[in-house]
C-alpha cells in the first residue's frame, strides 16, 4: 500500500463519517420550519422558544460540562422506550393528563448547543423542573432554593426526602460541587433571600453569584411537556376497548 492510497483511504473513512453524522444533520436542522399541530389551515404551530436569561443559562450549562454526565434525550420508542421512567419523560398529573413523550429535534430549537449529552452517569434532565418541584415541596423550599443548595453541595442529605418523609442518603453522588458560583458576603438587613442554609461565621452568609442564578433559570425551564402534533408523536397508541376485544 502506498502512502497516497493510505491517505485517501483515511480521508474517505473519516470524511464520510463526518459528513453523514455531523454535516448532513446540521444542514437539515439549521433552519427548521414550525410544524402544524393539525391539518387545519388555521391551527397552531409547535416550536419551542428559548431566549434571554434561559439561553444564557444554556451556555453556562455547556461551559460547566454538565452534558458530560447528564443527558437531555428521551429515547424514541424504537430504540428502547423510556416513557415509563418516573417523571423523566414528563408527568401524569392528578387529573390523568399525560405529558410524557419522546424527545424531538424541536426541543433544542433556539439553543446554541443541542444538550444531548455524552453519557447518562447522572439522571436525564429533560424534565428536571418537574422533579425539582416535588423535591422542594417536601422540604419546604422553593424550587430555586432547592437547586441552589444542590449546586453548592450535591451530597447534601438534608434536601431529599422519600415518599414516606424519610431522609434519602445522597453520599453516593459523584456530581461535582459548583462552589465557584458562590461567594461569602456580609449579612445586610434580613439577609439574602437565596442564601444557603449552611452555617458560616457570624455575620456572614453564602449567596449564589449571578451565573448560578442564570444557570438555575435554565434548569427550571427544562419541561419537555409541550403537546406534539400527531405527525411527531411516536408513542405507542393506547388501545381502545374495541381494539382489545
């Protein structure tokens, strides 16, 4: 084998893979048209909007490498259904409304990066906000306060309670603390509304910096519960009583 044929072979091997895995999908997804919810001419369109503070938070999420351990991808049914996982793909509320669904490419519209993730070492975050709402309510916190405590110390055993009110052990978590996003300040007046519960020296408190609050705004936007048009909803269809017979 000559050097020339070797280089051509290498170029073809990696070039074709790059073209089909990266170039063609990016070209197709670069300018997505909205999808109509029904066939009616005056029907609403489905297209997720991300802007402002949430979009800035998405960039911080990427810069901190959160995608290395967390996915934002509910697999399509043909690749292994994940709808059944508790709150991961959405929720079923007390009235029976089911928002669980698969991820679509429109869920990443408006973001600089599609936060698909590298691997799922930690839980999928597609619908993180639904879970945080439940966690926070059990310990009498707001969802923003709960996330602040978690970012500072992911192994905080005081912020997770089970369904029976029992304290859940969090020492197993290998999620890195984001303490660089916090600072210690003098207490002024009644203190910062989002100061950590952690005890510090007298007259001091630990408070989140602006980038921490921006990141939390993004995390609290993770609710992939928009209704999908029938052409994009690939969940297994519920059988009617007649079909079951």
